[in-house]
C-alpha cells in the first residue's frame, strides 16, 4: 500500500529531477529520460499491477509537467511497460547489456511514435531537426538505464538481501517455484 | 469464466483504451490546463523550487569560485607588475641618488685644483678598533699609500693599505689618524686626532688661543700628505677649564661617514716620478 501512496510523490520527484538535469546539462535540448528508465525498470523488476500504476503515473506526470499533449506519454509509457514486461518474461534480465539494449530500443520506439504522432496529428515533420537529437537521447537513456539498474540492484540488495529479479519471473513479478 | 481467464488482457486493454481516449480527447478538444494538470503542477512546484534553489546555489558557488580564481590570477598579475615597476622605480631612484652624489664629488674638482680618482666604496669597517673603508681602486689604477681621500665637502681620510685593485682608507675618526690642521679663522695650528664616535680631538692648541665652537678647521699643508686648505670639520666643543696647557677641543668632521658610497682620491701633491714620466710621454 505504501508503494501506491508514495508513487505519485516519487513520480513528481523523478520528473522534476529529469527536467532540472536536462536543463543543467543540455540546456533543455536533450531530455534525461529518467521516467522512461523507471518504466523500463518497472517492466523488468516489478509485478504487473505495480508496473502499470507506475507507468501510468509517470506518463501522466510527465504529460502534465512537460507540456506534451496530455495522454501521449501516458500511452507511450504504458506501451513500453507492456513491451518490456513481455520481453522480461522471455529473457533473463540479469545482464546489464541486455537492459541497455532494451532501453535503447524503447527510447527509439518512443521517439518513433512521437514523430509519427506529430506527423499524423499536427503535420509536423520532426525527422529533419530532431533525428540526431532523438538518437543521442536514446543512447543517453541506454547509458542511464545501466546506472539506474545498478543503483537499484544495490538498493534492493541492501533492503532485501537479494534482488527482486530472478532469472525466471512470473506475471506477479515474484520468483517462480520451479526456479 | 471468460472474465477470469482474460482479466489481465481486459485490464490492459481497458487501460490502453483509457489512455487513448485521454489522448484523443485532448487532441480533439484543446482542454487547456485541466484540473489534473493543475494538481500535478501545484504538487510539483515546491519540488521544482527546491531543485532550482539547489541548482542556483551550486551555480552561484561555482560562479564565485570562478570569479575568485579570476581574481587570484589578476591579483598575481598585478602584483607582478607592481614588483616590476617598483624594481624599475628603485633603479631610477638609485640612479638619481648616485648622480647627485657624483655631482657633489665632481664639484670637489672645481674646488681643489688637483687631480682626482673616483672610487666606489665596497666595504666599511667601523668597529671599535678600526674605522676604515674599502674602495675598488688600487695600485693598478695609480693609487698610492697616503693619498688623501675626500667626499663632498671635505676630507674623509687617507689611503693606507693598497693592493692591485683595491685599497683601504683610514678614516679621520680612526684612533690612528692624525692630521695637521689649522683653524681657518685664527690660523691657529693643531693636530686633528681620531676619536671614534666623538669625531676628532684637536690637540696641542694652547688655552690662550681664540677658538670657538663652529670654527672651520682645514688642513695646514705642513705635512706632505694633505695639501693645504682641505675642509676637515667644525669645532663642536671647547674646554679651557681642565688642567694643562692645552684646550680640550672636539671636531665634527664634514664628511658623513655612515652614508659614504663613492669617494675621490686626491692625487695632486703625490705626483710621483712615474706619473710625471707618463705625462711627459
């Protein structure tokens, strides 16, 4: 329960931190997508309901604070969470390079959907101006995800004595009895 | 049964549908700032303020640091410049003072019709037992023992020990120094004997002679060492009360022994055959 109480606050903290960091390091030109990394983390490590809640809240907060069309990032994050969650059922996520690769793909997908949305709805062609930025952003997200997962794994280790994620996970995110 | 089997799929579908509806609604109708957005923004405001304050504090600290680094660099440069300018100024001052001193020394040449050698003082010894100067000219420069040494405006001493390139000057105030002098006003003769920090003592002046404080004393020229008329000093103390035939008279030398840096060695009257030969050649 405490998770659901703290989740909105954490979502706000993370998104504000993301905006601040982007402003400090890249003058707002590049987004440090901590919220996306958190969604990917949820996809790999949290159970389904908690992950859905996190993705929704993170997306909604980002929509509200970033000035994007309300609902857009909520939808993106939901889709990304589902994608990562289903991927995590198929592959083991212990290796950091897998996480980095998945993060890179997710970030690129998010950018692609964003470009498509703007092209279809607003008839804006973002590919010319934004493409290098989006690629850079995907790489940055990939690197960030490694750090984020490492820190979270250390935190989990300190808290539970072991990480939540195991080689084989179930729908509820728990440990499979077979493993 | 159907719901139980597919509840996850239905849940996911419902959520995605809700998100799509939210997006479509916002795309179709420009809702502006919705209540939800306002709530999130209100909630995020203190957090944003906190982050901004932190970032600002760090930025300010960094700027101050950079500013201080700049100041330090500037300060170092300015200090360097000041030091260089002070050195330069010091050189000019030294040059000016030296020029003034040399001008005074050269004025001796106009005062006395003799030949002079200019020399620089390279050492001083003003101890209890010996009061001498060391100058940078010697035998190779034509100096000889006994030559009078002058600074403006009068006599300083005489050469005693001569080496090839340097010499020692026995000062007037040295206890071993004796100069035959006379009081300019009354032409009374006496011997100026060195008395260290008291200057000189004028010896062998009878009590009946008229001697006053302030009388100028010059060389008498009776010895072969000093030519006549070189300024020696002024009478600073006269005592006729004590027992004895002679007055007790102190002289204050004209030459300032403490600050002397250049001297003139007087060669006239000491022109020896060697020098004459040179001239004739």
